[in-house]
């Protein structure tokens, strides 16, 4: 498949020790990129070229990893946007959110907005790319999949349902090249004044099951939940859609 694919990677953190490592979803983005583009895959990171954890990506069989060299506290968005705009990429793959730093998950959305590209969330597989469009599978809750047709170029966040990344080999990790590119450094003003703390999972609402038999209880537990108060908005303005979303978030207690 002759497709220009770029996978964006970041520095991950081991869930127990907190040690730097390759980020799991970013490694899946590299794995999916290798399946699409093979040796022509470009892998891109914005940060410190001397970070040892980057070599874990090279250990997946990459000859080179491009690093937009930036100090800690710099805003990666302008550098990544400028690079991708000039790189001629058709598909850009990345994880849904970083395991270190802010970890807000906003970067793919801001990148897609800055580039003017469509964004596919929760990518599980790219089935085919033909005539300027791609047929992809999007991962949905409870193991479901949705087939989407998206125009090139596009950006996608890779889901945990994507192919599991191959192991990182020591030899290729040491032989691979970390190529540093000089870019304009833009300070992340929001991060400079922000206070970071570990994210806390929100409690899930328990569903009361009144079934009497074991089969009924199993059916109720695995059945897809139906939204009783849902509302489908079609043909409305952006302002009306935003107001409806804000109203829902306030009712659910997400924002105040």
C-alpha cells in the first residue's frame, strides 16, 4: 500500500513504577503504521532527543525516528502542526492521550482542527485505502465495531482494540537513529501556571437488575444500554449544537 503514514509517539510511564517507557497506545499506532506503510513509515516525536525511552520504538524495527527537539514545558502543538502540514502525510496515527504530562487527550483534536483534517476516534483497523479515501473500523463499547469511510488526509487516535504492538528488540533499538530537527520553541503558558495531579476515575452508575433467573440476569448485564433521554440533532447550527451539548454536560454534573 503506497501511503504516506506518520505515527506520533510520546514518552509513556509504567503503571506501577512510573518509569519512562514507550506509551502503549502510541506503540499500537506504530504497529498499525508499519502494517500500512512498512519501511516507509515515519515516526515523529516532539521533545528531548536524548530520552532513552524513545529507543523502545526503534526496537520495533524502525531505522529512524524524527524528533522535533524541544525542552520540557514547550508547547508541542505548533511544531507538530507545521511539520505535518509540510510533510505530505495522508494518514497520521497517534494514541488517544499521553501517559505523562497533561494527559488531557486534546492534542489530536487540536491538531486535526489546525490542519483542517477529519479526525477518527478509537481506530481499530484500516481495511483499505483507495482513490483518496480510506475504509476504517472504529472501536465501540462492548466490542462492537463501526465501519467508516473517511477522506484523505485524516488523523486518527488508536484504540486498545488495535493490533498489539510487537516486542522491542535490543539490537534494532541501539542501531536505530534518533534524528533531531530544530524547530521554533513555543512556551506552553497554560502548563506553566497549571497544577498537575493524578486523574481520579469517576464512579460508575450501578444498574439495578430485577431479573429472577440466571439467564435473565446475564441478558440484562450484557444488553446494550438504550438512552431513554437521548436526542438526535440533525441539520442544526453549530451554535445550537454547542448549546445542547453544554446543557447535557451541566445536567450530568460534568461542568458547573
